[in-house]
């Protein structure tokens, strides 16, 4: 049986001498793996479709649980993402997140759009790469069931203005008056940036340098902590990005 899928290559692993096994994140079926044959030979016609970041319409031949890529027409290869080390690792974070948190055979159009739009922003605009990635993470965590609660202090309901504390058990922030024993202090700028990333109103702690790489990387470090604490998964590309 043949089928067409709009998908992005999130992972490609060598298989045998000339083949690869691709992990595709598709609009129609969520995560799906497929073999692509002969792509390591010189001049292979489908080589482009075996590279991570390739966004294409894939034609798959399927029998049972086995899929083989037999054709592809590319929408976007995102080749120039490799021209900046920050863009490359930020893009790698997007792919790794999809490979770990998207579901097999379960379509998720919102996550798909968020991922493609983030890659476009990383490659084709001058937006701060760290902020684009922060937006991707907070939206996608929400989409996959790991939402951060950002409506002020979870206990008293007041907006957090000066110092922010985070309760990892509930994924919620607390003010200094309501802080619990196991909560950790998080920079109020991190809290502000995460609210901004979700397009929520916030008028405190917003001095001019809020959007600097320093504060954005610190916010991403918090996201790395949160993902690992909540899911026991680690986004390796994020650790790499943060040590640049
Ligand atoms: Zn409070």
C-alpha cells in the first residue's frame, strides 16, 4: 500500500551499508519510522530526503508495520540552519523534542505547526534564536501535557513581581509569601520571559535588557531542568546549546 505524508525528518540512523532508518514526524500520523534505501550511494536521488530537517511530502510504501520511502518532494530543506551554530542547536532541540514527545501514529497538527514555524523563524528571520526556542518549548510543553502554570502565585493568586519560586511537583510558581519548603527560587526575569513567550501580559521586571542572551539562556536552563524533572527525559541538544 502506498501513502503520502507531509512530514519532517527528526532523526536519521545509518542502516546497513547504504540505507537509513528515518524517524518522521508527520502531520497525518504523528511519529512514524521508515527505511530509505540506497541514500548513502553517490548521486542517490532521495539523499535530500534522508537528512534531518528535511520537510517534504513523503511517499511511503507500507506493508504491516514496515514503511519504505519510495519518493519525496521537498517543501523546505532548512539547509542554512547549519550556517549558525546557535540556529543549528536550537533546531536540533526542536527535532529532539519531537522525537521524544510526539506520539506514534497520533496526529498533532498544533505541534506540527509550532515546530515548522519555529524552524522557519530560526532560519529565515533575525528573531533572537534563544527566544524563538523558548517560545517553542513553552507552547509544545503545554501541547504535550506538561504545561507550566503562569497565572501568578498558585497559592494566593497575586501576580509575581519581585521574587519567584517554583514548585516542581505542581509545575506552578509561588510568591515569597507562599513559598513551600521544596520550592526552588527562579529568577523573576525567567518567569517574565516565559510569560512573554506564551504571549501573556506581564508588566513587571521588564527592563530593556530582559531579552538578552544571558537571561534567555537562563530561562532555557530552567526549561531543561523542568523537562528532566517532570519527564525524566533530557534534551541533549539543549545542554549543547547552553554550553556554547
Ligand atoms: Zn502567594
